[in-house]
């Protein structure tokens, strides 16, 4: 569909969810390869962005450790794994500029992150915040299963850990499914947050094995970054952000939705990637 045709389509005629492609379980490794390529082509912007995010994560974790204890710090790190897409929208903009043969501009990337899509981003952030707050409350309630009388037996500890893990897994699955592809879609096309979130959940449910591999890569990468005293995050965060963008482009077919009227993604990419059909103008 051309840009002119998109302009004639009213929002009432648009589908409620964008279709998705069936992925190979190993597709996330291809996304990481493309992410590393983007880092190589825009090293200054990428590492500057990664440095800022690494400092933010480090400061939050240190405050949580010294003010609240190690369990709060671990909870903050766990939450970041699933809230990370919010911090990566500027990286999506850098990757989109590279695809269009443009010189990556930090100013344009920040404008895309903080101005052009701010409304939809805030709706998305509020939705995740509600889930995260309920998650935190549920984690506190699980402590009623923690044995406090005498020395805990192995069975009591397993019960406590079992309930905690089960509740955490439910909230983690909800948050990850909603955030995997939604923000890249908001960046890429003129869609509302609900459509983007439903599209993301649908794509995750239809590609469970690939998404498990992708989540494992993200978690392991972030753990490596933390274990290197947050220094590794300077390069890891940009690669993950770029990989998420390429993963979205490979997974979601958003051609039925209109482009943004202004901004980086208002024009098609200069050269389709290896995962696109020859006729694609994403």
C-alpha cells in the first residue's frame, strides 16, 4: 500500500491487529547479528546512548541496594528486563535512520523518543506501570508463605519459592508479551498503543519458541552487563535495542497501517533487508 493510499484509509477501516510471520526459533540470533552491525555503523551514537542507560541502571541498583536491600535491587533488575523497550525507542530511531541511508543523528533520535511519539509512549508506560505495581504488591503478599517460626524446612522453602516463581512468571509473561514488539510498531507506523500491544501479544503467542530464545538472550546479555560492573551494558543495551527493532520488522507485517506524516519513518527504507520480500517498503 502506498503512502497516498494510506492517507485515504480511515482508522475505522484498519485491522485491530497486524498480522505476524512464523519465525524460526533461531531468528533472534539473526536479529543480534543485525544489531551488532548497526552498532558498528553508528558507534558514537550507540555507545553514548548505552552509557546513559548503563548509568541510569547502575544508579537505580545502587540506591536500591543501599536503601532497600539486595532483594529490591534484584526486583529492579528483573523489572528492567521487561521495561527495557521504553529505554530503547531512541535506538530504534538510529536503526531506522541507518536503513534509510541517513547519517544517524542523536538529536533526531531523541526527538523521536521524547516528542513525536510521546503520547502513545506514555499510555504504554502507564499500562506497564500498573502491571509492575500489581506485580510488586503480589511479590510482597507472597512473603506470607515464608516460614518465620524456627528453622525453615526444605519443603517450606520450596513452597515459598514455588509460589513466588509462579506469580512472577505470570506477570513476566504478560509484560514481555505486551512490550516485545509494541514500541517498535508505534515508532514505525501511525498506530495507537492498544493496537500495538495486542499485535505484540498475538505475535509472541504465535512464536513461543522464538520468543523464549529471544528472552533468554536478553536476560543473559543484561546479566553479563551487570556482572561487568555495568560497563558491558554500554555496548549490550544498543545491540539489544537494534536487535529488537530488526525483530519487529521481521515479525510484524504492518503494511496495512499508515506511515507517520513526519519523522524518520515517514519515508520507506532505502534498501529492504534480507528478511523482507522484494516488494516490501517498510
